[in-house]
C-alpha cells in the first residue's frame, strides 16, 4: 500500500483495515523511505517498508488516491519514485 506526501489518510487507512482482516494477507505500508509521511490534513503515517524492501514481483499494489485516480484514470501516475501505467479503476472510500 503506497504512502506518499499529502495523500488523504482515509483512502489508505480504510482499505488497510479491510486487508488486515483477510486471512493470509500481509498489507505493508510502502514509501520511498521509512521516514514519516504527512497526509493532507497533517496525520503522519509510518511506512513499514521502502520500495527497495519489497518482494519482486509484488502480488498487489494499492494506491489510496481516489480523487487523483479519478482525475488521471488512464494516465501514468508517478509518486516518490514509483511509476505505474495502466487503466486505473478508482475506488472512493
């Protein structure tokens, strides 16, 4: 689960709660570094892994960014050094 500066915390925390209840699931909070990440309202989130720490390939990548994903639904998204292409399917929390 990607964490990045100025994200909306609810777009991350709500889905993380659900993933946390899935049997056998391991939801990691990933960012460029393990430094605290500040949300759009000032909440700080501690990433559990860096991009370099992630297994390759990652089974599922999650970006909590409903407003941004809606705006860029078919464009490339780049944040903190990770780039993802494709047809985005936004999910609003």
